[in-house]
């Protein structure tokens, strides 16, 4: 039986905690094989934002750690089946490379493979404000089949901490893959609040 393989790409944009939480959640799911690839900038950002212990945890939870310059890795080929790929966070540089088919490293090549094979590709784009080139690149990847999913916090679930916000964003990204038997994210459940 083929395992449920998920590629997690981490670029150098701020938001390394989201990538760590995605890997933690995926590692807790049965039969999920995590293929992790971090850009050089991502390694620096993870160390700066989360520390060496978090970096070690992320790497240890992955089933396979791929070097970003290993363009011959399994995830660089469309013949290697996967359930999808999440790029979290996705820098504007990585977005631009994916939007133009510029596969200059394993992260962007794996994303390109997911587009050409019509597999799920979730890009957690991380930048603000956005200029026209950013927006056009987002349109281009969307037209090619990717899902652009900026890590926007939800407040309807009344988060009590930054960790709660990060967890909900990670869960929503995993839900986009459609691999879990139950939804990962807290769903909106309206309730009536009486006016004072």
C-alpha cells in the first residue's frame, strides 16, 4: 500500500512556527509520510524565530529530509506519487519562481511537479502590503491550479494565545489537502449573542 505522502516546503519568509505546527500535525496522523525541504533562507528564519530545538524537532518529525539543492530527489519527479504539497510560509521570491515555472531548487521544482501533475499545492503566502507583481503572481499560480492561502488568523474560535492562532492556520492548510478523515481546523459554529 502506498503511504499518504505530503511534501512540506519551507521558504525564508517569516512564519516558521506555522511550518513546524504543520509538520507536528502531519506527524500525528496515521500513515502520513512527510517529505520536508527547507530553503537556505528558511533554515536561518527557523533558527531566528523558533530556535535550534524547534529546528531539530521539525527535522526529526519528517519522514524524509531533502536538501534544497538535491534536484534529483524523488519529489522532483511526477512519477513519485504524493497527496499534495504545502509551502509554509511561502515567500514572494518562492511564489515568483513557482508562478513562472522557474524550478531553480528542489522546493520550487517540487511545487512545479505538483502543478503539472494536477496535485494539490497550498501556498501560504507571507507578505504585506502587496504590490501588483505579488498579486499577478498569485493570480498566475491560482490559474495553474494552486491554492493561495495567506496565513490569516481566525478569531471566531476565540484563540487564547499565539499558539492557538498558529495551530488553526496549520490545521486549515492540512484540511485543504483532504487527507484527514475528520476536519483538523475548528469550524465556524454561529451562536446568538444577546445584546446588553
